[in-house]
C-alpha cells in the first residue's frame, strides 16, 4: 500500500498517539511482570537494562532526529543522491558502532557482573548478572539500524509507519515479557535467571519485528523514495560532509541520553554493595530496594514524566516561534509559562503519590516491605526529572548545546561524589540509608537544571519572578491539600492490602486532594495567571447565572402573592 505524506498537525497527532500508547503499555506490563519475577527478579532486570541503556545511548541516541533532519533537508532540496547516501552511511556507521558495543557487553559481561555485585551473597550472583547482560546485548545489533530507518521515514514526512513500528516494538516486548516470563517461571519452572533472560531478550525480538515492518514498508514505497526531480541540479556532496552533518545533529542528543542512563547506573554499581557491606543489609533486602529504584518505582514515575512530555510537546512550537522571530520578551514569557504549567501538574502529583505510596504500590505490585517506604521518597526523583527534562529541552531549543553539556557534567559529578557519602549520612541520622542515593539523584538533576538556567538568564536576560510567585502559591495549595488529607486519614485509613480497596482509597483521596488544591489556587488567582482568564471566567459566569436565576423567581413569586392579597 502506497504511503501518504502527513501534514505537520497530522504527524504531530499520530506521533503523540504512538508515544502515549507505548507509555501506557510500558507502565501497565509491570503489574503482571512483578507478580511473576518479584523483587529479586526486578533487581536483576534493572542491572542488565540500566547497563544496556548506556551502550544503547552510545550506539543510537539522537540518530532518528539527525536522520530525520538530514533526509528532510536533502529531500526538500531535491538532492536524492545525497539523501540515499546519507541513509546508507548512517546504517553502515551505526552497524559498526552497534557491533562494537555488542562485543564489549558480551565479552566483558563477567567483569561488569563483578562490578555490580562484588562479593555480595544471598541474592542474585555476578554470574546471573553476566548471563542477562549477554542476552540483552543482542538488541544492540538491531536497534541502531531500526532508529536510522525511523529517521528515514520521518524525513520523508511518513510519520504513521514510524509510530506503528514503535507500537509494534513495544507490543512485542510486552507480550514476550509477560507471556514468556509466565510460561518459563510458572509453567516450565525455569530458573529466575532464565526467566529474566527471556524478558530482556524481548528487546531484541521487538526490534526485529519493528525493523522487519519498516523494511517491508520501504520496499513497498521504493519508487517514491527514489523518485528524482530532473529539474534540480544536485551539487556534489562528499560522504565526509554527510558524516559530519550526521554527527553534528546526533552528538548532543547522544550525550544527553548517555548522562541520563549513567544516573541510574551509578546506583546499579554502588547501592547494593554499599548497603550490604557497609550498612549491614541482607542481600535480599538490598536487592528489594534496588528493584524499586531501578525498575518498579520508575514505572510508576513514568506517569509524571509522561505528563511533562505531553506539556512540552504542546509548548515547544510556541517557544520556537518566538525564538526564531528574535522575540526575547516572548521567549521569557513562554519559559515562565512552561515552568508554571509543569509545576502546576507535577508538584501535587508528586506529593500525592508520596502521601499515597502504600495504596498506590498495592495497586501495582501488592504488599511489600521496602516498596512503599522506598517509593514515597523516590517519587520526588520524578519531580526533579520533570524540571531537568523541561530545562534541557528549552536550552536545546535555544541552541545552547554547550550549556547542556556543561550542566550535565556538573550534575553527574554531584551524583557520583555524593552517592556513597549520603548513603552513610542518612544511615547515621537514623533514616533509611538508601534515601541517600535517591537524594544524590535529586541533587544531581537539580544542579544541572540550575546551572543551565543561570547561563540562560545571563544570555537572554529573562527572569523567573512570575514562576517563583506562582510556585509559592502552588506550595501553599499543596500544604493545604496535605493537611486536609491528613484529616481524611483519621476517618479513612490508607493502610490496605486489598487491590480493590487500594483503588477506592486512591480515588477518594485524589478527588478530595484535587478539589482542595484547585480551590486554593482559584482563591489566589493562580489558575487565572497560569492558564489565562477567558475559559475560567466562562465557567464561573455560567455558575453565577445558574445561581442567580432561582432567587429572581422567588422574588417574582412573592410580589405576585402580595398583589393577590391587595
């Protein structure tokens, strides 16, 4: 079937739908998967996946966007030879990089396993970790070229195949993870190592299915891709020039993705060993904590991260337009508005999820010793990530890649240098030791965000006074929300082990909390300031009209009665 080019709005809609569906699947599959492999299995899955993402970042991050830009540029200009050569060069280059990354992971899996587990006994072994890393390393042979293919389609403005390929990849992954894990562990009674190996191999199978689909679509539409405009005289563009262009576009995104992956990897490499060897945790307890931080807790945090992604997707075009027009006042206003909207949604969501950590955890994963205790603090990483992600995206839009890079380095240094000391400090204070690692992550993300904002303020002369003002109002509203929820807690306890009761409790608290939060922000006029007065005034005027109708009728009736008496 011949493909149709998508308009900007169509493409944005299709891409958004694809992303949302993938995110939903990525969150929901965790529920049955956790019930199969448990916390020890989740820790093993997290070890492998976090190490894998580092090498995946090196081998493919930024390439879809880079290819999309390059292909679109050459295609628009009618440079069809350069366009096709760029596609082939990118495929060859990434296959080589991917193959090298695969070899490193596969060959040095034992050493990586030892770096993660050390001499810790009583839980997953370094051999288990090495096995799972070797299995997931195969995905790096296929995913980079899959990324190139997606960029190729995007560059030709064929958005639907890219979105379908993403959905196919995620759906295949989820089905193999859930069904495969169930069959291996519950039916055939295979080892936990083999079960988790099956789960991580789903990344490879998902990549193969997705890539096969794109190759099929490419073959179907080969004539359209290779169609040349004979009127255009194409200049000679060397392979070296094309390669430089690819790296120019891709490298900044490679660095950003790489640093994001490294944050979790610091915990993978240090947390369990420190908790067991220095603090005195058992391997089982340490890995329960690790599973929350590296796997299960992150799935719930995706709810908040997805909200931020949606907000940024809608706000980016407006910010970009102001920047292109050199409207610095508009840029400043829109940056303020971006932060206000993000904080409006993420702060109450974060505090609410922390307050309801136990029932929320019960809904997803059932009862757990360390799950709710860990997650009630881990959720604040989602807030820090939200601020960090939005800041980085803003800085990138303003073409300040150097600033992004510097801020990421300093943030990473904070995480690396403070991780183990903070684990010990929290333990000495009588608090859960692993809160130290979570704190180091939060401080790292916030450091990167603050540095980036300082540089931007100096260069673009904008301030965040309006954001600071609205943040204070949001904070007041959240405090009021918490006070009311604490009162509600006296009447409706949140300690429940039943999933159905947990759902009802979360729903009740969410409704009450949202009502209080919105009421306070309405009274402080923050909602008007953040979102504009038009729609809100419309709603309020309708309510006022409805209220004023009845008293008028009453008055008329009274007058009529008086007339009759007279």
